[in-house]
C-alpha cells in the first residue's frame, strides 16, 4: 500500500524541528525502511507551485482524484534546504540522494556561499565553470551520496557539464513530473551504489596486485644453486592486516660457496614499511654479491635506511648469517634482532645461538658497530631464523609471552616427533597460534636451513 511522502524543512519558521545528525548507524535509518529513500532538496525557491514534495506525493498516488495508474508507491522522505549551511545540517547518514538546484548559484549566491566552506566561487553569474562550484562542494561534502542536478530546459549545456563534474543525472525543471522525478531518484541511487561497488572492486584488485608485488619483493626465491642446504620459509600477516608488513628475508650463495641468510623487520605496519623492507632486502642482496659482510654490510644498510625512511622514528632489526662452504661454521651478526635457534644432528636439543654481543637496531645509533660472532654448527644441523612476532604471542589468557625459551621448547617437542623442514615450520607456527588463542597481533616470518 502506498505511503504519503513526508517533508521536513530546514526553515527556522517551520513548525517541524530539524533532525539531529546521526553519527552511529547502529540503528536502521527510517528513510531506508522497507525500500524507502530519503531525499535532500537544496533550492531556494521552496514556494514554487510545483514543489518536489507535491510531485512525489502525486507519484505515490495521494493527489485528489485517486491513485495514479502504475505509481511506484515507495516511501520517499523529503528534506529541504535553502543553502549549503542548512544542507550540511540536514545531511545525515540516512540520506541517499541529493537534488541540487543549479540555479542556486545565480539566485542566492550570497546565502549559499556563506555556508559553502570554501565554495567562494559560487557568487552568481551566467556561464563558465564557476556556476558549478556549489555542485563541486556538494560532491565533496557527500562523496557517497547520489546527486541529481536540477536546471532550466534552456540550460542543457550546464546540465551536461554537471554530469561530467560528478552528478548522477540532471532534470529540467519545466519537464518535471512526479513519476519522472521518482524514477530519476531511484535510478541515481542505484547507479551510485553500482559506482561505489565497482570502485571498491577496483581498489581490492589494486590492493591484491600491490600485495603480490610486495610479497615478491619481501619474500623472494632463494638463490642456492649448488648448495647442499635445504631451505624453507613461512610468512603470516598479523590478524588486523591483509597487506604484508615490514618483515623480510633472503638467502643467497656466493661464488666461493658461502651461503648468506638474512631476516629483518621494519618497525610499523603498512605499505610504506613493506616498501622500505623491500629496499633493505634488495640492498642486502646486492651488497652481499659485492663482497660485503658483517659490520661493513650492516653499516651500509643503515645508510640506506637513513636516506629512505620517512622519519627518524623508523628503525629496522636484522639478523645475518654466513655459513662456510663446508657447512660446519657460521658467522652471525645481530642488529637488535632475536638470536637464531640451532639444533644439531642426532636429535640434539635445540638451543639459541649466542646473542650477548648483539648490536643496536639499524637507524638507532648513527655510529653503531655490529660485532660478528663465529659459531660451530657441526656436520648435520637445522637453523631457524625468525622475527619477533613468533615469540611475542601470549600463552593462554594471561599476560605471559611465549618468549625465546618457550619457542625453543615448542621446536624441541616437534623435532622429537620427527618434524623437519617445512613440516617443522608449519607445526611450530600453528603451536604458537594455538597458545595465543588465535591469530598473532604482529606479522611473523621464519626461515629454516637444514644440512644433513
């Protein structure tokens, strides 16, 4: 059954009180109930003989003489404003469509411009792009709302320009009737919804492509041709992000047979931090192939970070390992990063490599040095490198963190069950997640090298 159109004026002399702005959206807006719409009309000629509310009343079948054949009957709630100051007050969350009188710039430029918050160009005149300044302001004010432009029939060029600027459609005042207006409103709203959905889809695809590019940059294919070492790696983003964070790793084998491995973490999360991680990883690979290692390599990486980071608060932790050609020894440098875990062959208990000579994170101390520690690995071993996201997860519902010792116990238990390589990585990361009671807050990257 059709329902009468309701009208609300922003005129202070009106007997109706203006609606307050709705900030939440937790309740269903009245204007959208049962397929209804709320229309905000911005014009200063509200006393015209053919007002918008009366036209929509006709389309709803409530004019004297009975209902009109084929009338839509959807509930449309109308609010009217004489200028942008009133329009901003009435533009609540439940408004879906705006009908803007383009002649507002010519008839009431002073009053409308007073509330335009920067649309100072709407001062009247006949011709030129300045006449559409109020439309541009409305589009900025309501980017997710459908906008219809209302103009005179003799001003078709300005009507077409309004659509090019961003309006969903235009209507000629002297050709307007209730059914045409009702259809135009419904069309504009649905077209705006389709435009927004298409934009969201496009943005999602672009984010997916960006994520793929960042992933290739942060998590590359290792260059280990000719090495007897086995490589496995895993990355898992924190629960609040779809894009990768600032964790990165790499592994290469140089011409002398030395295997170089690295894992790092740029503080913060998001595309800027991820991009910085990509730069550091690529720089590390280039410097490693150029023959740099240890303190000299980390000092050069710190210079890269200083030049590329957006502000001085950004730093990066790093762990580098150089495994001798025979695979029995390794040199380790730590720049504020957790120490790797190593387990010897024959089921020996996993242990943390020494970290008492750890240097500061990159970007913290301008004149820092990073000592290189030599360790014996033996003939058969597994080496696990990881970012701090793996050890900062909680244990149960309390405040206790897993920590490095807790991680060592998890790895030892899984190795006692015969887990190795990728199976060991997957089981360890799942154990950490289970202890945390769900996805970890921080990103996690882990790299495992095996020999024997």
